[in-house]
C-alpha cells in the first residue's frame, strides 16, 4: 500500500516538474529577448556575438536591467565644466589638503543608430598633501561626458561607454569586476586592482584608477555624487 502511495506521489511530482520546465524556459527566453532589445537600442551595430557576450557579462554584473530603468527616467544631462566645479568644491569640503590636478583630455568619436557623439574625457590627479606639501596619497579620476541635444542618446552613449570599459578588461573569461551598490546609477569595482572602481550617472562616467587611498577616494566619490544630484535639483527646481 505504501509503495502505491509513493508511486502516486512520484507521478504527481513528475507532472509538476514537466509543467514548470516549459514555463521556466519561456521566461528565460523572454528575459534574454528583452536584454537583446535593450542592447540593440544602445548600439544597433552590435553583432550577435557582441550581444551574446554582453548578456554573459550581465549574468555576473547585472547592468542591463539598470539601463532599462534608466531609459524610463531620461530627463537631465550634466556638462564637463559643471562637474569639475562640483568636484573641486567636494574636495575642499572633505579635506583642505586635497588638490585636483589636470593631466590630459581626449575625445573618442562614437557613431551608431544614426547619431554621432564625441564624448569628452578628462583625466585628473586627486592628490592628498600635508602642511609641508608632501604627497600622502594619489589617485587618477577620469570623467567622461557624452553631450547631445538628444538627452536619451547621451544616456545611451554613456551606457555604451560602460560596456566598452567592461569588455576592454575582459581579455579572458576571468571576470575582473563586481557590482557595487549605492553609487551613481550603476557602479562596479575592480577585484584585481584593489581600490579601483567606476560608476555612471545620467550622461557621465567616472573611473577611479591607480588608487593609493581607496577609503578616502570612495568617500570623495559618494560626496561628489550627492553634490551632483543636489546641483541638478537646484538647477531644475526639483523639490
């Protein structure tokens, strides 16, 4: 009698499993198709190989869902002069010994989806000095701004730049980055080069590299982000 009951239970479990599997497969297909759609919007020139590769990266870094949310809230952009001014104010608020030193700048033309944008990238040193002007710590901060009259395109170009940044470091299957929380719209840190991290916010991408003061630079990054948000609210009269 017990064998009959056990047989019935097994049959029931098998039927449930056979029902769930096609549903799960259909859900996975729908999720993949949605990711493909989002990536194609970022760059219509992505090949099937590119898309499959970026979806594989997304399985670890979870950035595509952030892009989808961001596309629903396209509103304001930031400009290079505004951002550098905010960064200088941020450094003074944190420590009077922090200095911002210009290193170099460059432009990389990106053309896709019938739009051509030339993001401006500026590289600075953040240097911590003491009263005798001795250097106590140093980090590079690289700020890339995508400017366009079409705000959504500026956002998409920033997202494309983020993907390029991730992909550039993925010369092998070993993943160098992991997702961070509570910084910008999306943030990630380099698990090989300790103390290096990056984030994006609207049409801006910021990279911290060659970092000899990780705790202080993270504090700077968080306050810098808050100051940017505060300034945008002030400019656009957001309550």
